C-alpha cells in the first residue's frame, strides 16, 4: 500500500524467516570454475548436472522451505525453459548471474550457451511494449535501452546462488529473469496494463521450446529409448541429458 516510492527496494524482498529467496540456491558456479581452472572438466568434474554441495543439504543449512520445494520440483520434472518474474526495473537478464571474478561487483560472465540466452532474453524484451517503446525513460540509473533491454546478470550486479544459475548448472533448464516494471508494487488499477505489456512476450517466450534439436536417443539394437543419455555439442562446454 505504501507504493514503490515509500517502500524502498528492500521491502518485500525477504521471507518471514529473513531469507532472500533469489540468493538462496546452492552456489554451483564456484565449484565449476575451480574445476575448470584445474583442468578437471569434464573428465573428472561434470560441466552440467552439477551435484548440490553436501553442506547445503544439512537440516540446519539456511535454506528456505520454498527453495527446497522448488529444487525438489525441478528435480522431479525435466524442465527445459523457465522465467522468473521480478519488479523494480524494465530489463531481461540472463545467466550467469554470478561474476567469475569473485570480488567484482560487475563483470560480463557468459555461459557456454550465451547465444541461446541472449536470444531468449531478446525475444521477451522486443515483444514487450513497455521495454521496446522508443519513448520510454530509464527506471533508475541504468539505461538498458542501449543494450536492447537485455543484460548479462553478472554484468549488472553479481548474485551468488541465483535460481537462473542453479537451473542451468543443476538441471537441463534454461532460465531468465524478467524485471517487469519500474514500479515494484503497481497498484491494482495498473495490473491490466501490466498484463497487456507481458502477455505476448510470455507466449513468444514459451514458444521457444520448439527451437533447437529435438528427438529420442535410442539403443541401436533394441530401439528402446535411453534415459539420461548425455548429449554433447561440439564447441559448447555444457552438455544436456535426455
């Protein structure tokens, strides 16, 4: 009810338990990058389906029940495409969200699938009238129109333990973040306009599941499907599984 102007950026960010859900997933980036620096990937350390660290699974770990539930959901269903919706800016961000140089607050940190992620983000941003409008003003300090209203998450501000990075490194899922509006808490009367701004973008984004290579990996002798077959694409150091 206070509105964005009086509430401030932190209002509504933490759960009742005081946990910021957007920073609450396991940091898999650090383990992957350490393994890469030691030439362990992929023969001794995987470049995908990276396991969750043991410390994160302990009962006393600072992991929200909402986070644990989402992780269990992602492990149960082999999602391939996802978007999480935020407020307070007008931009679409894509992984990695955590900068590779750990002390850098901003650093371009692309994934091996950077072209796909930039495409997914662009599909959403260009179909959103509020983002694509030539007359639109910047929300705060950043002028995202210079970049087509998309940005690599770590190049905006580094975040450890984001859902985007976790989805990409622990599952087959490619996930982006959509900052829906300059107003973090739009009033009820503004919601129909917000829906119109995002309806076509959401539909076009979902349609992107039909891009790329699809099929069934089969045993050449029995013709039976092979679950968990690892698919490697030459030149992309991030495999996926059937």
